[in-house]
């Protein structure tokens, strides 16, 4: 998983200009954040990376960097299984 690729996917999900979402951004303060985009984020992670990150984990992540780390951890665990 490439961090820049994930940031680009977030820009698309939230219908933002490329380069808008930064790794240090608070997830819940991304422009356009709401219940629909939250569900879209869960689906995006599942579709793009084949891992499930719970809503609680996403909300508890704080910054985008922390969510990226959770996805990478889930990918590593899946590969080890």
C-alpha cells in the first residue's frame, strides 16, 4: 500500500482537488466528511485493499496517518495468515 495512492483515493472519495488531503489531516475534519463519506471510506478500504477496518477503528484513528498504519497492519496480518 502506497501512502500517496491512499491520499489520492481520499481526494476522489471526498470530491476534492488532488493533493488536498494530507497524511497529517484529522480524518473527521476532511472537507465533505459526513455519514455517507464515512460509509464510502469503509467500502473503499474493503474494495481497494481487501481488509476490513471497523468504524470504531476509523473514528479512533484521528489523523489519516494513523488510519494508513491500521490498514497496513491489517494487510500484514492477512498476508501472514
